[in-house]
C-alpha cells in the first residue's frame, strides 16, 4: 500500500494521540470502587455517569428509648405512610427473623421485637402472618421448644404460623452466582422468600460481621434464604447453599448483591433492632453494645445506610450494599434520606469492628491475580490505528 506524506503524518498523529491518552490514563489516580457518590474520591467526571444511582428520596425512622418493644412499634408508626400502600397490596405478611431462638439476645431476633411488629400490624392488617427462617429444627418443634408459641398466643386474632422453609427442600427458586474461581454456580433460595404475594419484613439485629463488615436488614434476608439441608439431615458444609456465598471477600459480596437484585421486588420493610447491638467479632462471638435504638424503612438500603452511621462505620466499606446502590436498587446517599425521630448525631456510637476488617476491605482494591492484559501490545495498537489513517 502506497503511503503519501499526508497519510504518513495522519497516521503518526493518531498513534501519538493514542499513546498520549494511554499515558494520561496511567497517570490518573485510580477510583476507589467502594467509594459512594457523595465521597470526593468518586470524582465528578465520566466516572460518576457509569452508574444510574437511585435519585428518589426515602425515609428512615430512628427511635431511641428504653423499651425494645415500644422502639420497634414507634419505628414502624413513624413511617406508616410508606408502609401502608405496600401492605394493602399483599396477601400475607412474612416476618424474617434473625434466627429462631428469642433467648439468644445478641444473635437472634428477640421476642419483644416480634411483639412490636405485631402490635403495629394489629389495627392495620387482617390477613395471615408467617414467621419463616431456615433452621435445623422442624417448625412444630421450634414453635414449642424455642418459645414462639408463647409469642403467638399473645396475638390470637392473627392467623400466625412458624415455618422452616428448608423442611421442604423442593420448594425453591434459582439464582446464579459465582464461585471462588469465578465460575457460574446455581444457588437455591427458599421459594417463600421470593413469593410476590408476601409483604416481607426483615427483623434484623445490628451487628458487626466477619466477612462484610456489618449485617443488618439486607443481609438478614439475603443469607437467610439459601436452603440448608432439611432439619435432622446432616450434609457436608460444602453441600450447603449458604456455603456458596462464602467464597472469598470479593465474590461473597458480589453474590450477596446478586441475591438482592433477585429478591428485592418482594421486600416490604426493613427493621434494624439496635436495642442491644453487637460489636467486635460478630455476628456470633462479639460483645454487647447497649445502644437502645431501632430503625425502619421501606428502602432496605436506606435503613442499613443510616444504621452504619449509627455504628460509626464508613458506608463505603460493605461491598454488597455499595454494589446494590450502584445498580440503583435503593437509596444509599445520606443527603437523599429523610431521617425522622432521633438525630443520628445524638445516637451515634463507634462500634469496635471485627479483627479481620482490613482483609474484608480488599474487595475495594485491584485483584492480585489478574491475567495478562492481552491485546494491548504496541505493534497491534499501531496496526489497528493504521486503519484510520
């Protein structure tokens, strides 16, 4: 092919321009993938246009008081105008507790938390109420042995039942996540937690966590839905659906986000019980924090965002919440969240985090095992650019 003086300089200019852009890109400081839009690290240029963040205003109630049951009730009443439309559109209420044992104060949903929810529902909802949690004890036995029958007895006008979804492991819906090696894997979620007829209430406990920094309303549902083996049937940990979320910090956060995306259309209201939170090596081995607060919102991300502020935790640290926000699944920008009740500054405490928190934050940085950057050698680049000369 003949080369004229004009085409030679045009080609040289194109190559020089491409090299200049490449050098500029190398000099530009990396963007922290965990930064939220209100964080100055996110920048104001094209980076901010990569994601369609939620632009709607949301409301979160924040109640402080010395009575757990009243705190929960007051938190729901404070956002009654947001709850009622969704409640009227559903056939039954599904309460997802954080564990089945009301006596395990720091780990599980307490009896008074459930009482507070039912106190709120009593004059507003007349349909069935299902309390559902996967576990290792059959529902009938759990209702009796773990004290749930006594809770239900106080609210006789309701048609309430306790259900252990993994008793019938054939009722599930599939989501698709990734394993530690970035291979696609099917994950079974209990069908009850994805029922469009249900108004799902997440009754979560405010706790630090050993993989995702903090756990509240979102994680209570997401990691309560994967089906473990039926009660009484023992299987290897590797065969558990929940195990498929514990595949490293990065993939684990991403799988949780994928579950949020699949499940969130059926969510009703997220409750975070911080009457006695947990700090340190949560979500099981931490120590109590007498915080005396409760939060509620029909936007689960907003509830957890305010919860993080109350715990003194950087909102850019939990990967699954940031992924969900970047996908537009809820409001996470504090400037667009209306907090009613107590002021965050009045109740904020600095929770001591898990000992491994530094490792949990590795999802925010570059992967260390990336493959070679194929197709970026200089001869190939020059050959491609020659087509535009």
